[in-house]
C-alpha cells in the first residue's frame, strides 16, 4: 500500500482507532480533521470560534475553513512522505480541493479505505466512546475499556466524553454523513482508489 491514505466511514466506524495504528505502521502522521478542530477549540483561536457552533450541532464546518486548516497541516514537512487522513474529506468539494492540492505538489492519493459498519453499530460505538484529553487515545466502555477506569493506558491522562457526543448529535451526524459524505464512496470508486473493509470485526482484524 502507498502512504497517502484517506479513511472513509460513518462517525463511529473506527477511523480514528484504525488511523492511529495504520499511521504508526506506515511511519506517517495521523491527520484527523476533528482533532485539529478540537485543538483550535481548546486554544480558542479565531478558527475555533468560527467552527464551534457547527461542531456542537454535529454539522459540517464550511468547506473553506476546513480545507484551509487541513491544507496547512499537510504542508508541514512531516507529511512529505505520506499521511493517514481521518475525517477529511467529508464533502465532494473537499475531495476535489484535496486532489488539486496534492496535484499541485506533483503527488496523489494512493488509497481511500472505506470502513464499513451499519448505523446500528456506529451508534453503539459512539455511545460508549471515551477519549484521552492528553494524547487523544480512543476507548470504549464495553469494546475497548481502559485498564483503569478514567485514566488513559498510554499516558495516564484523563478520559472524557466529547461535548458533541449526545444521542441527538449522533443521529444528526449519521444523517449528515449519508447526505454529504457518502457520495465520496462513488467518487473514489470511480477513481479506482476505493478499498472496502468490514468494520464490524474486532479492532485487530480490521487493522489486519
Ligand atoms: P467522528 O470521529 O465522530 O467522525 P470527528 O472528530 O471526525 O468526528 O469530527 C467532529 C466534528 O468536527 C464533526 O462533527 C464536524 O463538525 C467537524 N469536522 C471534522 N472534520 C470535518 C470536515 N472534513 N468537514 C467539515 N467538518 C468537519
Ligand atoms: P471514528 O473515528 O470513525 O468516529 P473511533 O475510532 O473514534 O471512530 O471509534 C468509535 C468508538 O468505537 C470508540 O469508542 C472505539 O473504541 C470503538 N471501536 C473502534 N473500532 C472498534 C471495533 N472494531 N470494535 C469495537 N469497538 C470499536
Ligand atoms: Zn492518553
């Protein structure tokens, strides 16, 4: 597999979980648009303030804002040898912008990996997701619990549930995926870049 990877899948499909391991195996950075937004929110940057209301509602942040933020990240030297993109692109406009951005640097994506799960599985995963405030490691109360309740196995950091983890926001995010992100599956299939993985297996089996 090449080293420029895009991950697709419903919220809760396991993109972040898989991206972390895949990026480590490929020796490239894991670039997650949601994590970049959360950094901006924490630091209360202008971009963070612009994005906050969208994120809390479970809506997509406008394309210009999102694409600019991700482009800036991909331009950093550590992405020169590749990257695992998680959560971006989420609209056709973002996919086109990404393609142009890479083309202008004389490079292209190697693969778009679709992690396939049903909406039911996605909702069950979202409902139990806990995230480390310090290192971003992802846990699940039932499927991937930390060894010690409330503390991250990797760094000892505090685990928290994201403020956009409400049942209402979850349902809305699935709907937004179906309307705005799902068309990317056909887009990448037509480009000959799509590979599908059954995401309803164990974390290790999906990774394999
Ligand atoms: P999840 O892991 O549940 O799929 P993310 O952490 O990727 O969620 O994203 C959290 C929120 O950040 C999204 O609901 C959305 O508001 C915003 N966001 C993340 N990536 C994008 C994107 N590519 N385009 C627009 N908004 C985005
Ligand atoms: P996404 O980034 O696609 O929104 P995450 O990687 O954050 O998804 O995973 C969502 C939740 O599901 C997390 O709590 C994670 O621990 C759990 N999870 C991820 N992959 C699996 C799996 N294969 N089996 C069971 N639970 C999983
Ligand atoms: Zn941690």
